[in-house]
C-alpha cells in the first residue's frame, strides 16, 4: 500500500504531524518503536511534572500551619507517587492513540527502517510513500565519564519504579537537573548538584541562575559550579575538580547524570540515501533535508531546540510545507519553562545576550513582594522583567508561582513586536500574579 506521508516516531512532533496530515486528506502511516508520546510523555515532561506536583502537595501539607491549617503525621509513599504518575501518562497516551485513529492515521508499532527515499521496512512488511517525515526524537546523553555505569539517567528515574533517594549527586545543572533537585529536596533528599559551567541553567541569564540557586540552597541543596567530574565510583562517590582546581570526593546513595539529550539518529548514520548527519539530521527551517521528499522535525533535527512544543509546531509546519501551503507556526519565538518552586519562564532575548551583541536595551521589573497573590501563596522572592529595545518588547523573564502559565502572554507580545504601551492599555485582573506584567509595563 502506498501513502502520501510516512512518519517515523510517535512523539509530540510525529503524532502532531500525523494528525495534521490525516485531517488534511493525506493518507498517513505513523511508525512507533515503543510507546506513543515519545520522551515528553513517557520519560520526560509529564512524569517529571507529576513528581513535582506530588512534592508540591507534600510541601504544602507539611507547612499547612502557615495558612491556619493543621495537618499531623504528613508522609508520602513513593509507590503511590509513581502509581499516580503512571496513570497520568497512560491516560494521555490512550488519548493520543484514540485521536490518531479517529483521524484515520494508520499506526504501526515496531522499529521502522529507512530502506530508500520512498520505502520503509517494519515488522517484515514494506511500506511505500511519497514523503517521509523523520521524528525519531532523542536519547539520554551520557558523557564519557569513568564509572558512568554506576550512575542513573533521567529515564531510569522517570520511567521505572524508582523511589525517592536518601541522597543524590546530580551531575548537570540544566533544566532536568534542577527540576529533579528541587522535587527531591522538597521530599527530603540531600541533593548535590555538580555543574561544569560557571552557573546552573547555563543557557539562561545569570540573574535567573542566581535566584534559583538561592531557592535551592534554602532547601539544603549544595551546588558546585565550574566543576569537572573525573570519576564515578561503584560506591556512588564522585571525584571532581572544583572551581579552585582542587580535587574533591563526595558521596551519596545515588548518582544521576543529567547532561541533556542527543538526537536519536543512529539508525540513519550509515544511510546511502543522501541525508546529511552531524549531531542530528540536518534540515532547513521547513524541515527539508538534503533529500527533497524526506523531512526532519523535533529532537532528531540537528541544532534544534529540544522542547515538545517546538516539535509540535514543526510537526504542523512540515505538513503545510508538503501541502504547498504557508507554515502555521513561527518557531523563532520559543518560550522556555522550568517547573521549580517558584516556577521560571522566559521568552525572547535576555540581558546577557543583548549585552554580548552590544545592543542598547531597557528593563522594566517588578518584584513579587508587592503582589497580593504572591504574598497569599507565600511565594519566594521573584520578579517579572520586561526587556525592551526602542520600547519594543524583545524578551521577558518571570520567576513567580504559575510563571509557566503566564509566559504565553509575553510570547505573543514578543512575536508581534508589541510595545510597552500595548500592555499598558490592556487591563489585567486583580488580585492575580499576572497583573505583575501590567505593573511592569506601567
């Protein structure tokens, strides 16, 4: 049987592309070697946020007297935390499958092998099509550290019956590392972060990293920056060189390597089809590869931002490209979210980037201490910051409760090159945390 579109990978990019293709009348087949939902649903965003929510509820119960509520003998059960996580994941996965089947997408479970530019082999069957979309996703990146076999990965924690550890050393202070550190520290673990860069969250402004470091240290999280790990021992001790170039050894009950993820394109490496592969499959802004009927989206694409919402947007865009239509999403303005307590969200250009480029800018900033809703929620000190160039909003940063829900408004502002006066004119509700955006604009 011949298809209009054949898609390899059933993560956010793949299932979005499949659904978009099918509802637009294209005969579509989707190949998934494991479970629908990809990294985000099965061993990334969703299970992580479920763990974080459990930690948040535990913390609220533990400190309920702040709100005039008395709770005694507050405990948690790791198995129940994992059970709830798995139920959430399964419900979402079932919803994705039902949606695809409703759109008349053919789903094939098994490892798809690209035979040539129009042919895919899977489970001993041959499938032919006019267009192929590679949405193969990513795998955990484990740097070549001696003794790495004694460490866990985020997959080991988020997709298994892993229980909350007594103590943990986290190698890597990026988003995965700090979110797990915050959740586990809230649940009572003794956490140490070792980060090679000069601050945690190395892809974000230093001010954000400094503020988060302060929050984490209040939870007794120890942070080493400008540190290089040399060895992980079988007894879960870690040898590293600190910022003073002095060798240190620390121990914990577990070690986690949270050094990010890499494109899962190993099966395409030895292709003779003509794909260009470096740290992923190379493609242009529309996903076109060096082979004109083969496209790449999501984490499998070289140099791509590895976020689920980026993959989803590219999934819809690539089908519009195949249909010969205009792309429906602009993927140049991408909000980023970190689900610590309080939450962190950013969009557009930051101060560090603007300084590096020598661009003059202005900052409008308000602190949480003057916001009624933040005080009601007993929030740590944070802020809303609007960054402008010639009065046009080019970036924004939020560190508040519910920051990840608020950043979309500012993504719209950056995307549409809105001015501060545009936000000033729009009345925001009171009492809310979102009114801090209005206050900053004013």
